[in-house]
């Protein structure tokens, strides 16, 4: 059957939050494994990278649009480097970092922008960005839950566990392949938050695509080559 | 296609300006292959290259010609296309295979890039894919051109990324189409693994 107890489309389950050390949002939290985050939150200061200057904590954000969290709004303004009122894949990439301080990869940023982009313009506005931050925080909580040894990244066995707990029945070879593709080359490869989000989002898209065809919910579909290509290409690119 | 490092006239081992592997090449017949020079220059002791090294290797070899060098994500895709042992790396023979395939795609792309701009437009992309033998529905073509075009133009790099994905999907389907009728019965778990492996 399908992973019924798994994450709802688009968001991970709002299960129990991990313990205190991780904090509860983009606010500075002490300690390992994510290190001492610089001001601005565990994702690094907005626009961290080539931009100089301190960002401090969130500015008051007094002009936040209705319904938008002031902290998310001030972060939006910092990330929207060209002040266009929209955040592009490139701008988003600069704002998000993994536990090893690498910026989020292009694919994950693209997937997330597409998810929150209502205008199909390849960019998101402040409302989309605010929703995206909540989305990331939920995935981050889940990531930390599966990161049992608190290393800041997810190993082969942790990934197997994660899939199983999300309700997927996937082979060890599959997890192996994902690690080979997405982890740094090392004796014990593991994946960072960005790739974890990408993988989980793609699992959900693939499941949705399959479920759409499997009207009888039998777990099996008969596809022509053209249908197969169309299904995958329209959902996975 | 002419690329730097043609064998010296009269045969013999030509080092292509990059030198052979330290201590000399492992297999004498590889040494005479001009491609070996590029490969050996970036491969480590294990004789394998990962995505970063592939990017460097392809850039140095000039396969992209007048076009910009490949981005890392495309290199990662190219490795996954041929990575039979799921190691995330390519050995020399796999690299040679990749080279031949990419060269073929390049010739094809060039034939559609009439103004030599390094890009093709949506209709040209659709034509190029059709002539390569991919049977795509209108929705699929729309999704592809939306994903891979910037301001209505598709670069060579993105074209290669697109070809790699379509080829991998086709292989995935074909391997399961036992009766060769153009239909496959997919189990859910197999479908996920198939699609996410590309």
C-alpha cells in the first residue's frame, strides 16, 4: 500500500519536536552539532557569503504585510538582494546553509521555489517566502529526529530508518544509490539537509504521480512509454 | 570534432600536454588514446573520477567547444547515466562511453543552432528531441521547455541535462518492457526507485 502514515503532501508530519538544544525556529540556539549559529538563525545570516556586514538579530520588521511574521519579513528583505519584491532561486541559495556551512544546492532551491511560486514566474513573494521558511523548519525538525547520532548529517542506516518510518518500502540498494550520488566521498558518506529535503520532496511527487494512475489503489499500474515519460517529466523536472 | 591533443604524426604515445598518470599509464593501449590524457590528469589513484573531476576534465578537453563548460549538476547527471556500480564515479571506459554519447548530442545540437548563438529555442528543442526518437506528449514538451529554458532559450548544458534524463528514463522503461510492446506493469516501490535513480 501507500505510505499512509507518511508526510502529508508538501509537508512533513508535525510530530513531536526534538529536544531543547535545537531551538524552535530561526533563532540562535547553542551547541553542537550545528555549532554556534551566527546571528540570524541556524541557517546562517541572510545572504551569508559574499555580503559583508553584521546582520544581527531580526530587525523589528514594522512594515510586515498582514499575516506575515515580522522576522520572516525582515529576513525576506535581506535576502531580496536586488529589492525586486521577489526572491529568485539564486537569492534563495545564498540565504540557506547546511550544517557544514555549504549553501543549499540548486535543485533543492528550485524545487522549493516552484512549490511556493504561485505566479509561475520562477520567483516567490513575501507570502511564499514566509510559507517556505515554515516548510524548511518542519523538514529540519524531521531531519534532526532522524539524525540519531546528532552528527549534522544523515548516514546510510539513518536514511533507511527515515524511509521506513515515513512508510516507504525501499531497498538498501536504493539508499546506497542516493548516498553515492548526493554525499561527499568519504568512508562513511552522509547527506545534508538540502539533499534530504530534495529526496523527500521527490518521493512525495513520485508517489502522487503513481497514486493518480492507480485508481484502484492496488499498488500497480500499467503504463505506456509515452504516459510514463509524461508523468515523470511533468512532475520531476 | 577536432580537440587539442591529437596523436603526434607517425603514431607513438602523445602526452597531450598534460602528461600521463604518475609512474606511467596502467594500460599501454589506454596511453595511446588521446582521451586518456584528460582523464588521467584529474583521476586519483583509484582511476575514478567524480562529478567535480568530470567537470574539470570535460572543460579541459574542450568538448563543449564554443559553448560554456558544463555545470556541476549536469556532470552529476552524466555520471549517474553510466554509473553501473553505483559508486558515484566513472572509470576510464565509462568516461570514453560518455564522451562518445555527448559528442553525438553535440553534433545534433549544433545542427539546430543555426545562428551559432550557443542556444536553441523551444521549437528547435522539440524538433531536436523528436529527431532523436523521443516520443513526447505536448504536456511533456511544455514541462521540458519550461524547466530548461531561460528567456525562451536553451543552452547546450541544459540540453545535455535534458537528454541524459530522457535517455535514462527510456532505459529504465525499456529494461522492464519484457515483451517489447511499449507497456510496463510497475509496482509502486519499483516505480519510485526507477524514477528517482535517474
